[in-house]
C-alpha cells in the first residue's frame, strides 16, 4: 500500500550529492518549498567518521554502500568486461613490481556508491575545477566528442557562486585556465611530497601547480579551515571539507523552506495523463509513500538516474520516462585513469596534506601529446594507490616475518602516487541498460557496458608513459605498483547518460537540464554532461549547472511556464 | 571527485573485508586468559604463527599488540573463518612435525617463516586450504598490528587526529627504531 502525503511541494529533489544539494539550495533560497529525498542518512563528522580514532584504518567507512554483498554490487549486474586488447598488455594493473594480472577480460564494472546526505561529496577529495573554455567546444575546436549547449562564459557566474558557497581554495594565476578573479580562499601550499615532484616536473618543462580545492584555507561559515589530514576519502572529521551536506544543504535548511528526508529510497516516478511527472514514490522504513511536486529534479548519478528513468515506464512512455530519443543510458563515459606508485630513497610522508594538492595541465587540450586525441591532466596524490596509513601499506608489501617488518621500517612514508586522467570520447555503444534481475526493492539492476576505443587505449598508454617519466625526473627509485583502467574500470568521473543538448533527437535534456519530453522533470547530476572536461573533476561543473537549472526553474515558475 | 581506489580490486575487497573484520574486541578476550573459540594447544599454535608474521625484535611484535585476542574475538562470531583457522593451524603444525620438529611452536623463527612462506607462495592452481589460510591469517595479523598504535609507532606514523599542519615541511624523524 502506498500512503499519499497530503502536501504538494514546489520541487522534489531526488539525491543529495553535488547536483541535488546545490539545486535544492538554489530553489530554497529563491523562495520555493523543496523536499530533498536521500537514500542514506545524515552524518556528523566527529561522531561518525573513522579518522577520529587512532586505529582508523581498521574501521569501515561510515557512508559506504552497506547493501553491497561480498563480491557484488546491489545495483549492478556484474558481468565479465570486454576482452582485453593484447597489444596494450603493458597497461595491465600490477600491485607487485614485475608481476601483472593475467586476466583475458576487463573486470566487471562496479562503483562505490555513497549513501548519505551529501552523496559522493562525502568521500570526494574536494577537487573543484572549472572546466576550461575549450572543454565546452571540443568538437568545433578539435573534432573530439560533442560541443556543449552551454559555454564557459555562460556558466562562469554559476561557477563563481558555487566556489563561494564552497570556499574554494586556489591560485588564479593558472596559465592553463581561463582568466578569472581571486578564489574565495588562498591556495594551499604544495605538500612536501608535491614539492619533490614539482622539481621533477620542472626538469621536464611541465608545471605542477596548486590544485583548486573545496578545502578552504580559511574558516568559512563557522567551519574550521582544512587541517591537511589527508582524510577526505574517509570523511573529514573536522567538518572542514566543503561537502554538500555542510554547505549548500545547510544553507538551504537555513531558509526554513527545505525539508530533508533521509533514509528514503525513490522507487519510481509516476506519470500523469498530461505527460508530466505526477508523483514520486519512495520507501522509508519499509513503508511506501507517494509525494507530489510541481517539478521533480533527479540527481542520483550517471547510473542510478538512467536506471530510475528506464525502470519508471508508463503506458505513454513504454521505453522509459524522458526517453523519446532512446538516449537515456547511452554515451556512458567511464574514467580513463592510470596511477603509478613510486618510491623514493628517503622519507616524504606523502599522506600529509590535501590528498590531491597539485596537478599538471600541460596536456589538457586535446591533441597536445602526439597522436593522443584526448586531453588529460596529471597529478600527485598522497593517498591514491592504497599507500596511506601503515596498515594499507603493510598489506600491499609482499611477504611476511622479519623481512616484511624491515621493509615496513625502511619503506613506509617513502612512496607517493602519480596519476593521469583523460577525457573519454562518448560513444553510443557504452551505455547503462536494465538487466532482467531485480534488487531487493524490486527495481531492475543496471547493466553497464563499457569498452575502450583505440583512442582510449592510446590515452592510457600516453599517461602511463608520462607519469613514469615524471617519477623518474623527480628522483624516484622504484615503481611499486601500477593501476590502469585498461583492465580494471574506475568510476570516479562517470557521466553522459542523459546528455544535454539542443536537439531532442540527440539529447535527453535541454541546456537547463529540462527533459525534452516531460516538462516538469529536470536532471542535475553527471548524467547531463556531454563531456568530461579534459580530465578535470566534474563536481564543480555539476554544482554550477545545478544552480543554473534552479534559477531557470524559478524563472519559469514566475512566468507560470512550468 | 576521486575516491581512493588502491589497486581497485584490492581496495574494494578490503573495504568489504574490513567491515566483516571490524568489531570491538571482546573485553574478556582482550584481558586475555579467556580463549573461547580455540582450545589451548591450538591457541598456542596461533600465537606462534602470529609471532612469525610480525615477530618481536628491537620493536614490539604482533603478540605485544594483542593481535591474537583480536583474531579470537573475530573467530568467535565467524564460524567459517574459525573453520579455516582450525584447519590451517593444524596443517602448519603437521608440516612442522613432518620436518622433524615436535611442533610448530618448537621451531625457531626462520623455520617458522619458511613453512608459512611455502604455503603463501604456492602456485594458485595448487593452493588448498593451507594457502587460503595463510593469505587470511597474514592479512589479519598485518592489519591488526599495523593498524594499531603499537605498529604505527614502529614506523613513526601519527594518525591524523589533529591534522598535519606541518605538511609542507620535510618529515621529522619519529621512527621508533631503524632497521
């Protein structure tokens, strides 16, 4: 039985991550009454996050997906990936020097879902990038991917607003980025480990520059500045990281017009006879509810959003809601990533400081590196690769006994991970569809089909070469491990599965995130991104687009055009 | 947006494993005379195995960090793991006796390591319960030891409880000892 709630909200936002939280803030601050539905719970940093304990490495993350069964994922069908191209066997991942995986197929695509108020910003590392202006016009400029229906100039004011909400720390003097005013807070100094890598980069003619981060260097909204604990992934115990729950959602709640309802999983969208979303059905504490809103905004991510649309069929939309183009779920973009952990002869303790405090943008324009079509960026991380605390380090070192203990004493704190991340050109064959099997709530599981093109493999190859050059130039003495998405997919920057565009036959939503088919349905997550910003992190762009969508909704409401 | 991925496979596995493993030690077990899931002779073999994986030397070892109590606490609520441990501990003791020693406990450190490494490094296709046990017990001991304050002190690691405001400076040598 479904209980229908008596009230009708101006807007219902489904999902409270980067897009949902900012959309809710934009709407509530403009005077709309908003319901925000979040599947997970609300977290209190000091109480809930493991790094508040000395033995934090032994404790599970508070907000991981607790429904994931051992070896599986509750929302995805896990299937063998595509066959690996043997010409690129040198890209295989390896956690032991000289030893490579022997698998013939990619591992199944899976991803770490984050259930909790704030969504993936609970575990993100605070990277807050404006995409470069060229990233909005890759087809026109480089014949790569598709042009966006929105330009950098149009998005710039929303970027600025989002940066102020987050207190982004950065250095405006980045020659690879559009000119801009000062960041809300000054850039972090480079960590000691990054200083060592920067010297190597300079020898190669590359510039390792401070990253722009939603880790404020000054107190913002009574929150402390970043304490450089390196613990963003586990959840910031200081509440310093500008996750969406502590920033946009807190502001929205301050208006008195946002109702946050956690531990509420949306099961379906119900369509009315008029072709509009008539109700949102959700489950909370084993009871089902229907709630109505004048507009509905989906913000559950690049897999869950198309999954919900495809699963919410109606008599008039048997192909899934908002899917007259047939493109819901199509153009899935995964993450093209390489990471190489290198060791120095001396102690650098790279776990200290913001987790990704520096980046190299020399190759961020497509075509800057020989025959590689993608733009890509390189970076330094003290925590990627698993070499964070002693426990993870010990588990990655081989052997046992005296030799292992000696190796720990001589090697702990001497490693750092260098990575590269490239834009994947969207292709129709890569997609999210529905499987026959269903989850415990009766919703069909998602099936992710993701294969590499030759251009993707060339990009991985180039980045692997570059990060190894970088390590060598910086004085590293050994490669401890390499990981690439050649054989093991990654999901940190996925998107594209409900792409925005001007042509209803070639896109799912408009430049404002509004469905071409359903006038009161909007999407404000990574699904709408037509590209990946040449390797930059997408969260700030998602947040800025969400603010723009919210403003558009308010405008339409005032004109009575919703 | 860049979640920690370790070697993705290893990391995803370890997240699940840590969630299974994580449980506060039973205070009675931690106090230590209580044995619960293993009989006293088997517990002694466990302690010998634990001490072989992270031995006591110029720095404290896994026994000093209370690792057996953590493992016993876990085994008391995980029957499948208990079965694996019981079979594995019986096997290492049998291998020690086959080599002419009265028991695994009676072996010197290097001999203990030799038996454990042989099991750990057996080829994948010939691995039986012994290899699975070694993989498991190695992981448990390393995690409980290096995740503890005792292990952290050995490598001069400060947990991030108050952040690292010295992050831009060269590290200060705080190791307990050098190899």
